[in-house]
């Protein structure tokens, strides 16, 4: 395990250096968060129909989404894309470590480090000044923390699989256009998933994206009781295992077909 911890640690240290980008991203996320909160205020003021979530819960959900935006698995790890384009991926094949585990660890750091840089200051601003609530209880906070670990692993598994598809698509431009729209809609970042119509809930329940955003956030606000964390973790673990298996299979096929041109 030491080589993989070293990969995560080294990648973390590199990504944590991008503080200016984190500050710019924080300002952008605060701006869009305020717009989305105002939209939901207008929605709740204009309807008397009962809703599955209270307005205060939705506001907290929105700010959690802005804080955890970089956790969303909508693109491949940047350096990995460059390695495939330039042929430097050949050096990855020579390292004395498992290639999939290496890419998974890189994806894990790629998702977690930028998220930490932005989430902590956003919490410090949104909780006292912008209507974001505290966790519903201490048990809800612990359940949220556990679910976010599962969400990070699930996001890394999806990200690693996206990166592996570059062995066929090379540039990945098609994925970079399709995935963001699908992920933000189906994860709950745009509209909290409990507000979707009833006929859509069955499909949303079986997709992996709910485990990255919706389920951990609802544990935080108490919409899912702390005892539900075991079902949430089972959902995340099941999808993570399935995606890791799919990623390993795709990587084994891709490596056999890989051709690197040049000297």
C-alpha cells in the first residue's frame, strides 16, 4: 500500500498549490450559489403545494453542492489526458505498480484536494452569513462524514473509468461535452433529487451519481436519518465495486490494443 499512499500524497501536495484557482473558483461558486438560492426562494414563495424538502433544507443542500462541486466526476484527470495524447502513457506501463490502482489513486486526489481548498472557506462564509445550516445532529454529521468518504471513492472510480476511455477516444472531447450535463442533472447539484417527479425517482435511485451528491447531503440536513447511513454506504460501495471491475476490464482490453507512435 505504501506506493499508492505516496501517489495520493504527492498528488495532493501538487494540487494544493493551486490556491489562486481555488480563490477564483470560490468566488464563482458563491455567485452561482446565491443565484440558485434566490431561484428556490422564488419557487417556494410562488407555490402552496407541499414539497418533499423544506426551504431551509434546500438552501443548505445548495451550499453543500457548491462546496463539493469539484467532487463531481465529470471529466478525466488532467495529467492523465495529457499522457494519453502525448504518448507518455507508455511510461506508466513501466512502473512497478498496478496501473489501475495508480490511476484510481490519482483520481482520488484529483477529486479531493481541490474540493478541500474550496469547501472549507465556503463553509466559513455560507454558515454564518448565507443561510446554510449546521448538520441536523452530531449523528448526522458523523453519517455525512462517512458518506463523503464513500462519495470520494465512488467519484474516483467514475473518474478512473472516464480516464481509461481515453485509450480509445484519445482527446476525450466528446465525453467532456456529454458528461457534465448528465452528471450535474442526475446527481442533484442543479435540483435536489427529492424535488424531481415521482416517476423519475426509480431511475435516479439506481444510478451511481446520487451516491456522490444527493445521499450524503440529505444525511447532513437530516432528510435521511443517521441510521440510513448503512444503506447509503451500501449503495456507494456496490457502485464503486462495479465501476472498479468495469475499469479494470476496460483497462486490460485497452492496454492490449494500445499503440504509442514515436521514438
